[in-house]
C-alpha cells in the first residue's frame, strides 16, 4: 500500500519518526518520504544517516504544525500523513501550558484543515494512554487532539480524507522516559521510585511503528486503535534494570497516575475487541455504512483496559530482553 506513495511524518526527527522512516524504507518503496519537524540540527543528523543520494525518496522540511501556511506547502501532493509531532513532557506541559495547547491542540486543528484542503487521503495521529481520563495538561491536550481528529471525518464533506487515531502506552527506552532515567541512576546505586504500587503499559518502538502502519492500512476513518500490551509493576522494572540498587521511594509527582488506563469504562459500549488490538468506534451516524464489522467482538459493559488489572503482566526476564535490544 505504501509503494509509490508520498508519506509525510510530522515530528519526523523524534524517536518514533526516525524508527518509522527506517521501517518504511526497509519494507516499502515510497515515491517520497517527508520528514517534517522544527529542529534543523536533528534533521541534519538524520540526513547524514539517511541522505538523498542513497535514499532518493527522502525529503527534509523545516516547519512547525503551529504554522498553517507552512503545512499547506508541505502537504501538497501528499497521500498519507502520520502525525507524531507533540509536546509530550508532562512537567514541561504543566509549566508551559499555552505552548502545549498551541502545539497539541491548535497544531492538530491545522493538520486536519490542511489535510482536507490539500486532498491527503489518510491521516493517522499518535495519542497516549495519558489521554484516557486525563489528570495532567499533556493528557488533556492529547484527549482534545484525539477528538479533533476523529471529528475531522465529519468536516470532510464531499472530499475523501479520512482520519484515525492510535493510542498506546509507554515506549521502552524513549527519550525522557523512566528506563533511560533508571539506567542513568545505576552508577549512584540508588533508583528513585515514585510509588511501589505503580503499573504501566509497555511497548517497544518497533512494535509501536508496526502497529501504526498496520492501523494506517486497515483504517476506514473514525477509529481509535489500541494495541493489546503487557503491563509491569515499577518495582519489577527496577529489578530488571538494576537489581543491585537500593530503592528510594519519592512519592507520586504532580499530574502522575498510579495506574494507566487506555480504554475507560465509559467507552466500553463503543469498544470492539480483535485478536491483537481494541478499536473504539466513533459516534457517527455514517459509521455503520463505512465500517463492515470484520472479526471484531463487543467487550463486556464494565470493561476497562487498565494497567493494574491487565491479565498480561510482563516478567522481569522479558523486560531485560527488551532493554537489551535498545
């Protein structure tokens, strides 16, 4: 499906964007693969690795999703957009709330409007478990973004652009996350743990990219896709990384949850389960005409996809193997 197509990734120099480019170039033959981001240094580093001589389909565009005019230029002739640009650090969003709103909400609105105007065929946006029942500003902005992208299907009118969202948990080894932090603390012999009861969903970067590309292929517009993932207790994570270190309990930080939820109980009535993922259906009247049902089955009325009650719990040795591959 991606052969001879023009694909653009917003936030393309981030952890996800770089891995997505690597996977797409390895498996497909796009006509153009455009990295759209605002950091010229990261682009120059990426271009040295994936240059246009060895990879003639590669393009690098400096720009910001806040800049609607720049998006009009960038989206011209594009078939598929993967929207990965976001301000995602929870403390930074709490301290700079206007900036998070401008990028995560207003930027999403710009992507939607320009994609429709420029005739982009498919747009898939990356979300986060923090968008389900959010308690911090980052999660609230991503929930708003999710709703904008789903509702974008109603804005299209007679055009053919479709929008969907992918929501998943913590990425193993992503920049600024707990695993690199724990690894940096090993030399001191002390691992700061906020709460020993804490649990999180975990996914590798490669799994995340594969799931997004699969969702981009299967989407009909309006879905919110959630992969089935393992969970892990934070103490077991600490044991997997540095069993020799002393644990220091520091207390939960502002805006942080004890357990993460990816599908709230209130959305169970619209949730369909598949073998490897869940799909939250939209409230559109035209959804039943667009979606044919497939192999999905309804979940129980009281269903909630919670990292604490998730039956798939990750073992210490399994996490060690995931970390060793970073």
